[in-house]
C-alpha cells in the first residue's frame, strides 16, 4: 500500500486513483500525510447548527472556535442569571446573532480545509 505524493490518497496501484500521480515504491509510505483527527466540515451544517442551536455550533468546529464557544457558554450562563433581573435575553440574542453571522460569513475553504487551516 502506498500513498500519493500529491493528494495523500492510499492506493494499491502504481498510480493514484484520485489524481493520477505515481504512487510506486515503498519510500512513498514514509512521506504519507499524517492523518488528522478531524475531517472537512460543511458550511451548510455549521449555519444550520447556528440557526437552531446558537453558540453550540462552535462545538462543530471546536478545534478552531473553542474560545468563541466558551464565550458563548459564559454569556449564556450569565444571561440565565440576569433573567431574574429582566435583562437576560439581550446576551442570548446577541450570541445567537453572532453565531449565525460568524458561521455564514466564513469562506467555504475554511470549512473544506478544516482543521488544517
């Protein structure tokens, strides 16, 4: 089993089935890309998660958005506490809008290259 030097796809043939580059020789195995823990993500899924679950969308891209998630969680908890005073909805609405805008305005490549980029 060898790995394509251009795209990293595994191949049992002398040429990559994905891009057509040669994959001959056991030396290419040492050049194999390190498998990432995450996979490419979908912008559509991220936007839908933002619409329906607010800041929880950042768990979908946690490797890159962990600080946003924790800020959203903190504001959410603070909003629950402030609900007793009557102003808790402001924080929740703000985080909801921020999550949707953040997910929708990221370039498609940001999700496609996740988590490498």
